[in-house]
């Protein structure tokens, strides 16, 4: 089960916002450069609990040269009251010496034991043996002493006094960490006031830093969705995150696919390292705090009043102060654990007998069909204790099955349903949970059986709707004779019919060149989904097609917020993957192949066994063309083969023989016999074929594949795809088709039949190429840049610069070359220019 980290709004906000302080890399470099300086006596890094102070200290230790004498110490709350407790074995050695010589203060014995291996202090004069007047003996230099002290606010005063004596006596440099919620020890604070100590603030852990940490632990590329999910699971606690990454790798929850570490949704992780860590922490707590934490973890969210009544206000205040639990807004106030991993570790470490005792000793909340989705943890705890609940209450938690964070809990509740008349509803909940967790292959047969043989009409209709939604992604198909065809007008299923009708009509209109009309139909489908949360199942398939409609209308402003959702990792896997593919498609359509490659590479690792062949085919085709434009020949051909394999898995090639028998035009190149479009003339499959052909031509430096595909789409009457093919033909500088006037004129003729801004931009581009006038080419480049058609604009600027130079107009040629250089710099940066950016604007 995946967690629901967005319950903690403050933590997530801290993870998203850019920090005004130096990041961890800058801070680490700052410390490493300051330690060798003789003017640096000490550095204290202050940060919140779990922000990575200990990890930073370990990085400092690894970054110091081997010639440095490093001594590490750690403060612990349980040793704070113990004299010299932080010095460990040194204090034990000194204790034996103190017993033999009671006349000397104990602190001096500890100092002697600690410094016995350091050599004489700097301020002591030690004469050389057998020194002669006429010969100088150089004393061997002692290595620099560095004291690394973790959690110095927990160091007892006696130990701290001994450590501070090493700074002036032995020239030691102190590097320490402290929690921002605890005051510095008085001696340390005095040193800071006197200017002998530098203090740095460690900012809260962010998603970007969690991603970098995961990559350093796993030793390779990590999918950002996986690192963000693990960071939120740990509550942005660096220690928990490191344990979670190790547990996930060992259990197979994190796997490496296509060069990226990603999450295997079919694996299950028991988090043994996290459980052991949390168990050790909980054992050291007072009994009231431990039991309160266990109750909160087992039944979260739980009312504050209930926990205070059983375990006292002081225990709750202490847990809140130390950020072990959090207070949720609302009335009445509710309590939850600080992070999903801490809660899961607590739940797994509670023995069954104590869990049963807690459950029987706490009064039950007001559990109704309305409150059941919010009390899902209480429901599963009740079932785990062997108690029973009514089928109505168990099925009332069904809405939670659509969220990855609660899908497993809803599945456990549905599995406890016993009534014969409710079994179909429980099976539907199971199918919904499987979809939310990414098990689309397993959900399809369950839904098909419910749609054809289910007992309740509403169950059959709901199952049919979900099959239709999955069908938009090629993950399932609606069987003949399903209940979907037997509904009556006026029922709620009309909204689903309207969505499907709008989507299919939008595809047909778009392929015929009527882009504005297609956008109206896809917008109507999106509005219907946004108006009714129960129709969210259609969002992934509709969103992909809607973004394509926005692209051919050059409507980039509404496309950006659609594809740049900040919380991808909280969404179902298939929706998150479709968002990433749509974002990569937008970037590639704007002529930004490096940005598209960075977006599409990680999502392919997740799509390789997701059960979405058409989406995988499109993503691989887009990545193939991006790799070809970036000069990566081998990767481009590999991704092209992957796209064609995915199309075969989707059943696209079944119709090829019948197409030939019917007299449809064959593919002269022979490379698209398995990638033909006659069987499934859908928008996704046609776009995949176009970009595969473009990638192959870009690698080979020819126009063979695109020209063959142009004949295919022309025979099928797909005006838009034919125009797209000729547009990509003119963008291949290694192909002779770039300078072919016939191709340029054909692109202009096709552009005239494509309605909307996209067709107008193609027309401007084609007219400028045909005319070959430098001034017209430069004007076309400016117009296309404003439309974010940067690849087309770059070709126009390149031609304009060459034309100006041929006419000995050096200044105009330099101007066009500067604009071309700015565009190429944007391409090479791998970043996406903000909306409104054009290369010719002042400061651009």
C-alpha cells in the first residue's frame, strides 16, 4: 500500500518551497573548506529533527582528507544526566585512574585519557633529545584534530567541558550538530557570542535533496516519482528515508528497469529496518507515551480528547513537541502519526495481545456509512483483532479504493464482506483497488466478469464504465453483451456515454484536420470529468487526447497546469504515467528534445509492464525521436523497436493482411508491416508510428520511412497526420527532403486544410521555405517562436542567416545568427523556457 503523505500540509510545503539558505551541497563544501583554516575554531549546524544533520556530519567525515585526525562523539538523551557519559570508554579508563589517585579531579583524568594518543599540546615546550647548538631539529607535525559531535545539545556539561579544552590546547576544530528546538549549551553559546564559533542553519529536507540522496544510496538514476514517494513516506526524515530505501531495495519494492530505479507495484515490503528502528525508539519512551503512540498509529486519525483521557495531556504534549504525532485541522481535533513510515513501523511492532487490549480498552468512534471512509484504519484494526462489522459499513469505505494511499485498506475491508447479496459489490471494490495500485492486468478480468455476469445492475454498469475508461488506454476492452448497452436515458451513466462520445468525436475531428472543433469536444469531456468526481476513471485517457488537441491549437497556457501536477506520486500509476507522457509530448512538440528525453526516460521504466501498450508505444516513440535529435543513435533505434513491439502487443498489426487484400497502399520500406495503422486508426497509435518513422529517418539521414508512412495516412484520410509527417520531413537537416520544393509546397497545401492556429503556423513555415526570402524567413522565425514552435523557428533563422550572408548583409546575418544561437542554447540546456519567452526579446 502506498501512503498518503499530503495529510501533512506543512511538511509537504517545506518539501516543495525553494530554500533561501545554502543547500546541503553548498553547506558541505562550505564546512569542508572552513575546517582546514586556522581561523576556524568551531562550526555548529542547527536544524530540525530528521532534517539530515547526522547524515551531513557523516558526509563531512568522508570528505575530510586522510591526514586529518577525526574523533566522533554523539549526544544521547539517556546519557545527558550521566557525567562524562558522552565520552564512553574514555570515561571508563579515566574512572580506573581516578580510583587510584583520588587527589586529582575526575575531569583531569578524563582529559588525560582522551589526549593520551594526541601527543603534547601546542603550548607545551618539549626539548629535543641530544639537541646540539649548530643543528636544528624539526618536531614532527601533528595531524589536525577535528571533533565531530552529533546532537551536541544532548552532551552532558562535563563531557562538553573536556571537549572544549581540546580546541585551544590541541588546535582542534569542532564540527557539531544541534536541534533548532533545543538551546545550545551555555559554554557553546558563549563561544558563539565571542565570535569563536560559526553557526549555520540546515534548511528542511526537500524533494530535490531526497532525490539526490536516493541516487547516492542506490548508485544510479532514480525515478523522481519513486524518490518523492519515499521522501513523503518518511516525513522528510533523512534517517528514516535511508532505512526505507535499503528495505525497499532488499524486498524488491525498488527495482531497476530501463536504467532507472522505480517502484514495483506488485512487490510487498515489510520495512524490517524501519520497524526495528521505530521499535527501539518506542521502547525507550515512558509507558504512557508509547501506548498513546501505538493507539494513534493503529486507529489514526483518532480524537485528541480520547487519547488525552486515556494517557494524559502531558504525554500528548510531549509527543507533539517532538513531532512524533501531528494535530490535524478540524473539529473535533484529531491526531495522526508524523509520517506514514513511523506509523507503519509502530503498527508492525505492536504485539497482537497488546493491540487487542488497546482495542478493547478504547471507546469506539461514531462509525457510520458517512464516516467509514475516514475511519478506514479503525475498521481494519477492528478486523485484525477478530471483531466483525456489518457489510454496509465495510462497503461504505469503497471510495477509498480509488486512492493508492488507502486502496489496500479498502481491499482488506471488502475481503471481510460475507453476505451473498454484497459479494459483487466487494468484488467491484477489489477491482477498483487493483486499478489504484497499478494492477491493471489483474483488474481487467474481474471487471469483465462483473460487467457480463454481475448480479446488481449498478455493479454491472459501474464495471462497464471502468472497462471503457481502461479501453481508452488499451488496458481492457468491453465485452459484447455487457450491461452498458442496457441502460435507460436519464440514468447517471449518460455522463459516461457523453464522455466517450466526445472523446471519439474529438479524435475523428482532429485526424480530419478540424482542430478547433476537436478541442471543443475534448474540453467538454474534461469539464464533465471535473464536474463529477465519480468519472475520474476517464481522466487518463481523455487527458492524453485533450493535450494533443491543445497542441494543434497552440494553446500552451491551459496545457501547462494540466501536465505539471505537483503531486504525481500520490496519483494512481497509470494517471501519473499519462501525465508524464503528455508533458513529454508537449515538450517535444515545442522542439525541446533534451527536456522531453529527461521527462520520458523515467516513465518508460514504469510503463514497461504496466499493461498499457498504446501508451508505452507512444512514450517509446517520442523518446526515440528525442534520442535521435540528441544524436544518440543506438538508444533511438532501441526505443523505436520497443515502440513497435508495444504496438504489436496492442494488436495493431492484426489488420495489416486485410488492408492489403482490400487494396490499401502498402509500405514500400517494408518496415511498417507490423506497425501499420489500418487496424487501429487511433490518435495514439498514429502518433506513435509517425515519431518512430521520424526517429528512423533522423538516424539514417533519409526520408524513406516518413514518405512511406505519408502514403499510408493519406490513404486513410488522416489529414493531420499527413501534415505532421511532412512537417517532420522538413526538420531533418540530413535529408534531401529539406530542400525539396515539392515537399514544401505539399506541406503548405496540407496546412491550408488544417483548421486553427496549428495549421496556420505550418502554413507560415511552409510559405517561408518556398519563398526562401531571408526577411520573410526571419519574420516567420519570430512568429513561430511566439507560437513556441522552436524547432521550426530555428530552421527559419538558419536559412535567414545563410540568405543574408549570401546577399552580403552582414548585420542582418549576425542578427539572425544570434537568434538561432539563443534557440540552440535553450535546446541544449534541457530546460523548458517559460511561457512568453522568445529568443529575440531583450533580456531573453
